[in-house]
C-alpha cells in the first residue's frame, strides 16, 4: 500500500527542492547557508509552543535516497543520471540550532535555524515546515485546551480522541506526542501509545450498547470484562443510562468498581449536574463524569465556569484538526549564504538576516518580561538564550530528552508566561523586540539589495 | 523513527476498538454487523466527492497484528494473553459496499457500508473514518478549486503545492491522489509522484534567487539547467523581474525556451495584467503566467472573473489543510446486528437502519435530478444504484481502477450535477429523499427501542 510507509522520507519534499539541488551542484554552489524557520504572525493565539524538533532531527540523521527513490527520479525528465547516482551518497551534514520542544515562541522568532551546504539546507525545507508547522500548531491549541479544563485551579484530565478525523495516519501520531508535551494527559491512539510510550485510554462506543439486547446487558457484559471501566450512558436517554449504572451498583454491591460514566451528547453541563446528583444520591461519589462531543477550549472553559461537575474531557475533532487555525503562517527563509546576509524584498515578506538568537528576560518572580531577537554573535547583556545547538555535522549533540521531561519543562515555561497570555481571547502582545544590531544588519541588507537592483 | 512507517496499521485505531473486540470475543458475539459511513451535513459545500476507498480496501486486505504490535498490547493492562495471541490470526473477512471514488455524495448517503463479524467491523472504524473523511473533504475542496480556475470555460492548470503545511506526511500523499481524481492537474509532492505515478511539477524558490549575486545570474543559471523552466519573478520587484526575463529572451534569441513566469505576492490580478503586457510587447506570447500565494477557490474565481491573464494556479496551504472546513461531520454507525436493525436515539444523532443503497435519477439530458436512499433489498423502480460490492470475504472483487479512469469518471459525474451545485456559495440543496420503506423500518426501530427502554 503506498502510504507513509515508503522506504525513505527523502522524497517527502517538493520537486523544486530537488531541481534546485541539482542546479546548485552543477553551479558548484556548496557554501553554507543559514535558513530560519519562524512564524510570521499569530491568529487567535497569544503564544505558540514550539514542537516537532525530535521528528526533524531523526529525519535529518536518517535522510538518504533509497534505490527505489533513485529509480523513480531517473524516470523523470528533470534529472541526469550522474546527479541521481550521486544521491546514493547524500547525507545531511549540517548544524541545527533550535528552541527545545515546548518552548513558548512568538512571531518572527526562529524556532530553528539550519546551517548547511545550501543544497542540503534547501532540500529539507518541505519536511521541516510540514512537521514543525503541524506539531507547533497542535501543541499550541492543546495547551489552550488543557488550560481551559483546569483554569479554575482544579486538575481535570484531558484525553485526545481525535484520530478518526485528523488528516491521515501520521498526524495522529505527531498530535498525540506534541499534545502530551503540551499537557494533554492521554490518547485513544494505540499506535501513538506504542510509538512513544504514551498513556492510552478509551471507554466504549454506542455501537457496543446497540449490539446488545438492552443497555443493561451491555453495561453488565463490559463491566464483567473491564471492572473499572467507564460506561457510555447517552445511547438512548442519558439520565436513564445513569440510573442503570446506579442499578448495577446496587446489584453488585462491593464488587462494583466502575470508574466513571461518559456523556457524549446534549447539554453537557446540565446533564453533568443531573448525573452527579443521581450518582451522589446513590452514594456513588467516586464515579467520575467524563464528557465528550464537539469540544474545544471555549466550550470547555464555559463548562468549567458553569461549575459543571466534570472530571475529565475527551477532545476530538476540533483539537485534532486544529479546526479554528488549521495552519500557521510559518516560513523557512534563507537569511545568509556564503557569509553574506540574504533576504526577500517582496511586500510583507521580509525576513531578519543572518544567524540569530532569541533572548528571554524574566522578572524577580520568574515571569517572562520580554524577548529580544538578536544576531547570534551580538547578544544583549542580559537574558536567557533560547536556541541551542542540537545537531552538529549531521549528528544530534545530545540524546533526545524523555517526553516526561519535555512535558514537565513545558508546564514550567507556560507557568512563567505573563498570565494574560493564557486568556482564550487575544490580549496585548507579549513584547518581542529586534535588537539594534539585528535591525541595522537587516536594514543594510535591504538597502544593498535595492541599490543593486537599481543598477 | 516512530512514524507512519511502523510495521503494520492494525494499531492505527482507538483503544476502545480493541477493548470492544476482546469483549465481543469473550461474549461469543460474532454475528454480522452492518456499519454505514456517511456525512451528517454539509457546511459551505453543495456536494462532496467520495474518496479514500482504495486506501481502505488495501488496509482491509493487509490488516494484521505484527509480532511487535502484539508485544505492545501484552504490555497494557487491558488485554489477556489468550486474546492477544489470537490476534496473530486476525484478518478482515467481511464485505464492503461502496460508492466508487469520485462519486458526488450528499448528507446521510452511505459512502460505504461494511458487513462483517461485529468485532472486525468495529476495529476498522477509526482507520476508515480517518481516511475517508480526509480524502473526501480534500477531494471536495479540490473540485471547487479546479472549477473556480476554469469556470469561464478556459482550461487552466491547477497544481497542488500544499505539502509543507499539511498535517504530517500521510496527508500530502492522500491529498495528491484524491486531488488528482477531483481534477487537480499535478503536485509538487515527489513522494506522491512515486507512490501513485502522478504528474509532478515545480518551479524555483526565492532562496535560489537570493543565493545568487543578482536575479539575472539566478535566472540564467536555472535556465541553463532547465531550459523550459518557470522563473519566479517577485523576489525583489515583480515587474523588474519580468523585464529581466525579457532581457534574457533578447539575449538568447532562438535558444530562449522559458515556459513561464510565476508571481507569488502582491496584487496578482494587476501584476498579471502588467506582466502580460511586458511579455507580449516583447513578443513573448508563449510565456505563461502562473500565480501562487494564499490562493483558494474564491480568490481564484475572482482572478478569473477579473479577466486576469493567468494560465495556471499553484495552490497550497488553504487547499492543503482544507482551511475553511478542515473536517467533515462523518459518522460510522451500526445500523444492523445479527439481522436486526440498530440505532442510537441521542438527539440529532439518529441513523438510518439496515443495509442501504443510494439510487440516483437523471433527466433526458443526463443531469442528475435527485437521489433516494432505500433499503438495499427494496429499491425504487428507477434510477442508478451508486454503491457496489467492492470487497467480498476480505478480498477485493475487482482490481483497483486506474487513477486516470477515476479522474475521467469524476469529471463526467461532476458535469452531470445540476449546474447550481457548482456555485461557491451554498445553493438550494440537491434533493435527497429517504424511501418510504427505509423510513418505515427506521421509525419502527426507534419505536421498538423506546418501548423497550420504557419497560
């Protein structure tokens, strides 16, 4: 079956990356280039969470053209045989500087920079944008969802149920991982559990209830199989379903271990209140109420603000497809070649030049007060640099951190943001300034290009 | 690297599918179930194009649990060893009835129905929804984009440039294929070209221009390498870039073979007019103008309506992420088990029961006049049935049709729709009715369930 399970990822790129690579080789252009990957602007977000770096570093380490990749390229008109033969030895040999996954990031700040022979740095653009854009967009929304679920200070579980409506098979894997870093507690995605060791979770489907002669038959059979399960109560009538759980508890006595019920339709807040009353009246205080169905951060925050007695949220489609902002305005721009700053002059598409660093400052309470984007070789006197060299000569400089370490570090970084940035609405922007030195180099580059163009 | 290239797709499912499978096995519930996959409603679409069936059939034929899948499941608390051992022999043994890919489909109409032992039919829900939902959503938008580009009756090429901002590595493959079926002409995605034999295309990036000392140096070098290339003219100043192409043409004389220019920023309509004048004044009537940058169907239709002299469109992010509607309200619902109709009674989530067929009628000119959803064993006297049996006992009944055959058939099916459905705005809905027999069976099922619930 032709899908992502092809034997290499080298062809997961745009054709022009390969035609440019061949052109650079013919021209003998092998000098180092600097490319910066950044987001131009935020829409309905007050921050982004950088994510996807681990995928990118694995890709860069393993990048090669398989025999069948080369056979395919030979079949096209664009490439000569010498070039394709040479791809057998192609490896990524460059350096990567990046923010750790889970770092809050703002417009124009490089999430990562690649320094490599220009053909190599160019070839990887498509994959890097593909993975960093999606994982960053997803993690950023996931952090909002988790915050909404807990913004009153009460911990509530959030589970990713979105696989069925995400785009293809790769997205749900990357979403489960980046969501976990951002604070999501578990995923229904078994492949992601296997791939990353994530907690997996799930309840039961309406079809299971419907396949049995009665709802009670279904509840009984499932609890026989999984004593501490969560029972789905809304297949026919939600409150009837809750009463049936109470009946089961009375019948089973001390053997009743059902952990929770799930509501998946109707007015979730009102039903959660009524369900809680029914359960509490029966002494079933330990039976949790989980809800799902069309949820995203605003609906979740409303339920929490209503005081709905909800212990956990299953969040699917609208998180999974990042439905309100399914893409970021990310770019991967050449900012230097062969030691000289480079930029585009097209309207609204200018970029900052050269190798850069982002420096974050904090107040005495540890709250971030602002960022400065500066030339990597000319940093401000104070502040914490955010980009680290994570790859040198094509090899990772460190082992990948554990997901739990990334998740924990991310929670700390989120807690250090100015509180207003956690609002679901847009708030006054976090202050990001461009250092005088960087602005001067960028302006000088634009001026040089305009002068050259005029002559 | 853990990504879609894992060794089987069996775990690309929600955990509850596996816990339900184990429960069904323990309960000895192996009777055949009927599940229907359909879309509940359209949002900003007048039709959908069914897509993704080939992916689904390949998955069903190859579905198995690898040794490492089983080792992972053993590591979880949910499954006993006998069950996991038995998964070594698991195969999909059911039947599938489906609309051919590229068939226009409307709300409540089954895109496909699965008839299989209930555990098997349940297990595959997540993958089937994941692939059919995305590919159908993408194909549906792609058809709008292609229609917008050609709605004045002039053929214009549309290329898929969206890989870099799609969600993960699998989506761009499936998008390229389903887009081609829907009418997109080519893709920049090399992996998709290799996987499906699709036409691949591309031009050059701004970075290539910027890496050279001057724009003219870059144009010259690239055209030396690819004489019939498309040159990107907006890196510094669009019209200056066009003049440079004219200079090159004058210098090269008969050796000038550049096929086109690409505009990627600014007011594309106005710039296309000016560029066309400059090219025509130089006698370069055969140099095409291609445009890209933030395009989707409305912007494309506006450019065409303005009479902008544009020969082709590169369409990226907003098509690639289906940005206006990144998910469909698809569902996969149990409609019969062990010969008895089944349904959910939850508000707004009722389903039609039993095995169904969709019958489409046409007028004398071959234009579709309406659809009837009917029981598969009780069809109306007239009309063309749309669902075909495509899998029997776990094996495809026919070889997969060629992509070109699907694309051609899709163009015919689109041409047979009432013309109003091609409007980009919502129009009066295409008439879909539920046959009296099907409504009666569905009502009787709801009545039976309500009666049983009340007792």
